[in-house]
């Protein structure tokens, strides 16, 4: 009776287990394959986005296939997949599978389904046989954009053999686990021996430790029966899961390395606005403290950023914009785009921050330069035209008036000549058209030469011009540039020092075996509010007096750029009403520091 009961229990258990095993395998097999396919598709799309970020700058700068191929090949080796960069017109710019003449011979990819879908919807995937590799591939593509401009499409492809192998592994793992369950059910139903309790307890302990996160937990049972097989399966499953977690951690580390190496800041939020990612560049530039996990409004208190994120989360559209962060005195160009959320969740948003401060500064300087140059030229031109018209209207008949007007015309023409000459000199220095001519120069000799050349001007203004040599050593510098610097500084000091004043040129030893030249006067001085801008083009402390003295507003700008081109530094110290001191610090050897 007991034997029959055990037989019936065993048969029932075997039948039920067999039915359950078959049902699970039939139901779970396709689902596992779909899940593996979906996960692979998501991974490929993420890798395609990273590839798009990796090459967008190179594409924006007009990189050719020879420059893109190394990037694409390295990325393909890292992710173990085929990587392709497609131009907006469908031309293949780079492909990790082919290069050289084979790359040029590839057919136009503009009609590929994944490429068309990526351009239309922001991402695209497709499964088909590759004409190049001759096997079925899963393709994922995303558009490459920079500052709103479409630069091409980044496509990543993986052979379906890998996907099918993952599905087979999953099905095998499920089948193995169900087989174990079947074996355990049969063994327990038969209750053949109480000796099963000890090994089973050991297996359960290992399984509990494994389930609790201890991936190093392994069963030490070496029996050659079902329990031994169960222990081996659990150990093998633990090995597989640990390997996959290690690979996932490696992928995460690779992604983090890419994000950490980016100069631009990056912020990613989920559909609720919670910060998922803020790379090191963003945290450093904006001074963010532990933004991950907080709402973006709390992490970055900037209205423009909040508006862009809200718009992307609401509409799913790409956005571009700009934000000026006043307390940091920086301007950032913003580029925002949606990205897929987790399964069943709405999309999130990602925004990149590109530092545009220097560009804005250059644009401002260019606008100011054009406006100032136009104004400086228009003033003498207007005067010349007025005097010419007066002469045409009859003043030429009055010799005294005619001479006076012609003198004015000459003065304004000379002023324009000086202005154009200063502009050309400044342009040559800034563009590097004339690189420094390095020679060993004695600053004291050049200072004395400049002093002698301007002695007549100082005498006419009754200015006491002197030179004090205090042991300045010879330095390697460009003598012509140094002469221009000293002449401008001394000429300025003489012009702006009132009659009866004094101007002193001091040459002395400087730091690190260099030399220092100081040009001091006891003129009106420069107000504190002007010191920070005194070396800007066309900047004048007293505009009316500067024009009256014939200044172009470019002398100190020439001084600054000429000094920097030799690796030197020029600074100013002044107190209003007590005179000014311009200090030129020359390195011992400007060749090691020159910029031009």
C-alpha cells in the first residue's frame, strides 16, 4: 500500500512536473527571446547614442573618414559590435567592418529602415541580413546632432547569433532550474532516505546566501546524484550571474569613464524630474553637491534649465537654448533631448552644457572693436570733410583761413594714419604674422634709447624725463617689440603728465634671473574703476583729453599683446591724483614662454 502510494505520488509528481516543465518551456521560451532581443536593442541604442556623442564634435569640425575610422574601430572593439557612421545624405563615412576602398564602395545607406526611422523618430532599429557580413544582424541607429544641426546617423549592429545564444542560455537556465525542481519533487515524494536532509540543507544555505547577494556563496556537495547535480547547477548559475554582473559593471565603468572624460556637462533626469546622472564636468563647473536622486529644480536653480527640461518631458522634442549663470559669470549653450525610460515608464530628458563664455566674450570684443574703429575713423573724416566743404564754399580765397583749415585737415589725416598704423601693428602681433625675433637684449640700453628718442617731446612739455639703471640683467627677448612697448608706455606718460611733471624709467633685476622695467609718472593717475579695462582696445579714461592729445586708444592694447607674445607681463598700479606706474616683467628667456 505504501509502495503503491509512493508510486502514485511519484507518478503524479513526475506527471505534474513534466507538464509544468513543458508548459513553462513553451510559454517562457518566446518571452525570453523577446526579452533578450529587447534588452539587446536597448543596449545597442544606448551605445549608438554614446557613439553619436563621441563623434559629433569631429563631424562638426568636418572630419574625414580617415579621422573617423580610428574612433569607430576603437569603439567597435570596446563594445564588441559593428559601428557605422552615416552622413545625412546616406553616404557611409566610417564603418568598423570595412575601410579604405571597401568603405568607399559601400552602397548608400540612406534607404536603410533603421536610418530612416532614426532620422524621423530620433531612433531606429531593424533586423535583416547584412550585405557586407552575410549574416543576420540587429541594427540600432540614432541621429548625430550638435547645437541642433543634423550631422549624420550613428548605427550599431550586433549579430543575432549572440542574441539567440543569450536566449538559449536563458532557456537552458530555466529548463535546468525546472529540471532541478522536478528532481527534488520526485525525490521528496518518494522520501527514500533521510540522508537527503543534510545535503539539501547545505544546498539551501548556499542558495539563501546567493539570494541574499553573496555571489561568492557556493555549495560544497560533490555527490553523484540529483542533489549533486542541483548543487552544480546552482553553482554554475551563480558563476553565470556573477560573470554577467561583472560585465555589466565593466560596461557601467566604461560609460562612466566616457562621461567623466567629457568636457561638456551632462544632466539626465527621469520622467518625474529626478536626477539620474550628472557627470563630473557638470558638478565641477556648476558647483553641484550630490545632485543624483534630487529633483532638478533643487539641484540646479536656473529657470532656463528648468523650462527646457519641462518642455522635453512634456513634448519629447529636442531643444536648444542658452543660460547665463551670473554668480559664476559663465554662459552655457544647452542642448536637450529625450531618452527612453525604463520599460513601461515615460521618457526622461538629457541636457548637455557647453561653455560658451569665451565665444560670447569674443563676439562682444568684435562688436566693440568694429563700433570703436568706425567711430574713431568717422570723427577725423567728418572734420576733414567739413573743412574741405568750407574751402570749397570760398574759404580758399582767404589765405589765412585756408592755411588754418589745411593745417586741421593735415592734423586729422595724420591722426587717421596713426590709427591705421596702430591697427595694423596690433593685427600683426595678434595674428602671429611676425613671430618674435629672439636676441639677447639689455633692457637698460633700450630704455635709454627710448628716453633719448622722446627727450624732445618731454622738453617741449617741460617734463623731467629720466632713466635709472638699478642692475637689470640681459634677457632673451624681441628688441623691436620691447622698443614698441617702452615707447608706448613712456609716450603715454609724457602725454598725460601735466606741464612741469616728471617721468622716470627704472630698469632693475626681476624674479628668476629676469628683468623689470617700471615707467612712473606723477600725473593725474587712473581711477580704480578703470584699471581692469585700461589695456582694452579703444578704452580711454578721459576720452576728450585723449583725442586732444592725439591718442588712438590702441597703445596699451599693443603693449599688452606685444608683451604676452614674448612671455612677458605688464601690469599697472595707480592712485587717482598721485600718478601711475606701469610695470613690465621680462623672463630671463622669453623663448620658453612666448605665445606668438
